[in-house]
C-alpha cells in the first residue's frame, strides 16, 4: 500500500480511497452520533 499526499491509501490493486471497507463499519450504520462524539 502507498499513501498519496500523506493521507490517501492506494492499494496494489490500484484502488484509491479509505483504509476501511464496508463490512468493517456496517454495524455502525445510522450511528453517526458516535463519530461526532469522538471528534468533539
């Protein structure tokens, strides 16, 4: 994996984007208050 511009992951398969996949966050769907609380 390579990091572009200091924060964008690019995998060997040419995918560019987030370092997490949907199966890692699906249980938190509709729970954005968790993110807001952690970032506040």
